[in-house]
C-alpha cells in the first residue's frame, strides 16, 4: 500500500497531479511505490532491473490491472486496463529508461508520475517520472509502449472509444522529446 493522499477516496494508490517540468498544465497520475530492501544492489541504490518493476507497479496503480489477472488492491484513478475484455492482454512492446540520479533505498515510497504520450489503434505509450520520496530528486524518466492482444485469437485488440477518451485525458509530451 502507499501513503499518498488520494483525490479519489476509493484509491489509496494514486492522486491526480499537475505535471512537473515537462508541461505544467498536463494532468498526470501520481502514485507512491514502496521500495524493498531487496531492490537495492551492491552499489547501495535501487537496481536498474527493479526500476522497471517500479514502473510496472506505477502503471498498474494508475491505470489498473488487466481484467481477470489477480485480485485488485484498490481502484485506479483511470480504469483503463481493468476494463479490458476477457482474454485480453496488455503486452509490453518496448521500455525506454533514462537514469538521471541514483534512487537510494529508503523506507519511503518513490513518487511516480504516469501519463500517456501516444495513442494508437491497438496500444499506447505511457511515460513516467520517478522521484525520490524524501527529497523529490528526479531519478528516472521512462516510457513503456504497450499493445493490446486478444489472447485466444492472437490478434491485436483495438482500444474502445471509452478507453481512448480516458487515456486522452492524460495525454502529454514524451519526456524524451525535449
């Protein structure tokens, strides 16, 4: 669980947030992702592989888990993924990660802003800004490209108009287009 102050009382994991340095007017979803002692590597900071886990946790806390993939922990601010039809999968196509500063292990969750940078017919790209939960240092910028697949048929699954509308509410620039 997290200790964020939610704007949606049903969700202890996320809050609405104004964007940081990239675009001060664009809405983002903010979540706090707990760090684990085992996430730390021999150099004393969160390992690069574990950063990708932090991104995944933030993505699920912000937009929900795909339907029928475990038990929900809480309602996300934007129920984008948990309304996928039975048999649908949200598959990672690509990750792009830029490390700006070391994220040190602390018994305080990292703050992660999540937003949408690209909407396509059968997928989207999400961006992230990971900050130290103590001093707010910007540690990581990242993007994840996702595609939606109908597992039984193996065909790409197009976003519905409702999903597109929800995702478009958080559409802003890529952190890599500066």
